[in-house]
C-alpha cells in the first residue's frame, strides 16, 4: 500500500513529498487556483522523497496532483505558499 505525505518545513522555500510503499505515480503536477499548471516533476522509481522548490511561486493556494500515465490521476492534495 502506498502512502504519500506532503509537508513543508516553515519557513521554507521548499515542500517535501515522502513516498512510502509502492509508488505508482510517475508525475507530480502543481496547479494554481485558476487551474493553470505551474510545475511538473517526473518521479523516478528510486525516489522515496521529492523536494519541490516553491520559491518561484506567488503567495496563494496550489493543488498537487499525482499522475500515473496509464491510469490518470491517483491522488490529489493542496498546499498554501505564504511569503
């Protein structure tokens, strides 16, 4: 069973994604509140922790989507950038 934990260390310009178990997602996409994709990260099979730089993102609410290329979206979440 896979578990995905998204968190930030405050104050930080990064947020972290920990993957426990068998991660099926191949991409992580980040969208702003209007639905525009602002970032895309490809996940390698060897990765158990991703570090996403949010320094270039404006203050606001963002949505993170985990995507498996054949099955589509497998998990969604959101985070807030405060500066």
